[in-house]
């Protein structure tokens, strides 16, 4: 039998405490232990009220998320390349799956000197508008990472997003609905752009939406799209639609289709499968086709 789900309670942070945590984040020593930071000062926008504690199941998926956070995993300073991946796990927007390991990306990319920031976005329940709320959380995450780039030894021009399933839906939503920030904002974080410099979409899930809901323009970030032809949850035809829309607007896009693996084709738990080779494919595309080095140092 599985152990009962763990529960965690979150209380809104007071103004001074929130800014104090962000200051501490900049001053931390680089290492393997992640730092968990709240995305929002106090109550998040469009909060659903008293939603109760989070629920963590035996597989490590987190549900009932009302207080979104980022878990910041930084490589040692001497090994940092300056690249950062913000990871958005899937879970049908009802949970955030494989949060602790960032879908396995922490163990794979951190030793290569790439910073991994895992986003725990709001879920349904308690959110009553989870698409809008999770998009606001993703935008805020990019702004926070960019704001703290210097202190975290990250190049603000090499911040990418990687998502799987519902997480890839969120990443695509952000990549096609980003903004440059508000230059008149009183909070410095809000003045930062939330445009990712590149994105990775693993088994992109359309959530019953057509590609037209994601307006790809020449300013859309370069994208790596991976899908299995036998995926019955996120059809590979949607991945092909994304690639076609990118090609029509001149956006750099690498579409990688594999025959088998289904909706779990790109998990990193078994590195002998074809789909688990996506990190190598992603890095090759970034460094050779898009000229964004992620395994080599190029600090600002």
C-alpha cells in the first residue's frame, strides 16, 4: 500500500519577509540544495481564497496548489555555464508531477552546469481559471529568474522553458503571449520581460485548443518540439501543427517525432529508450542550429 498523501500549508508572506527572502536568494552560496521561493508577494493575483493545504501523492505529484513557487537548483559557480532551464511539469493542470526532480532534469542537466528552476504553478482545484493563473505564474517565474540572473550566475539572454504534457501547454501559452514588462512598474520584478529565449515542448498537449489559439509570430522564441506518433493523449498532429506554424513565420523549430513511447515517451527514468535522448537532441539543436550555447560558458 502507498503511504497517505503528505499535506503542506502555505501562508501569505508579509511584504518585508518576501523581499528579505529574495535578497537571501541572491546572496546564497551555489550548491546542490535547492532554494524554494514564492512567486508572489503576499496573495497571488486572482487567488481562490482559503483553499486548504497542498496534497503530495506517493509519486511526488503536488495537487491543490494555491501558493506557487520556484525551486532553484544552481550548479557550483565554477561549473555554471550561464544557461538556465525553467521546467514546467505536467499533470493535466490538476497537479504538478515529478516536482522534486523537475521531471528528471535536475539530475541530468545540473552536473553539466545548467541551472534548473522548477515551477510549481497553481492547479485546478483550487483555481477557478487555471489557464490564466498558471500563465501568470509562468510569466512571473521568468521575470524573477531574469531579475536575479546576475546573483545566480545566469545569462539573462539564455533562459529557456521546458514543459511536458500540460506543462508544454503552459510553455507554449507563455511563448505566444509574453510581454516586455511594465517599465513604469513600482516593483522591479515587474519591469522585466517574460519572453523566454527558447522553449522545449515534450508531448505537447493541446487541451482541446486549435493551433490558432497560440499566435506564433516572428518574435516567438525558437522551439524544440518532441512527440510520439502513438501518443493517444497529446496527438503528434498537434506537434506537427506547431512546427508548421513556426515554419510559416520564420521561427526556428526542430520537430522530433518518434514512432513509439506514448505519452510517457520522453521520461528520463530509462535512458535506454529513444525518447529519453531528448536532452541531447535539445542541446544539439540549441548549440548548432540556434547558436545558444548551454553547455559552454558565455557569461554576460
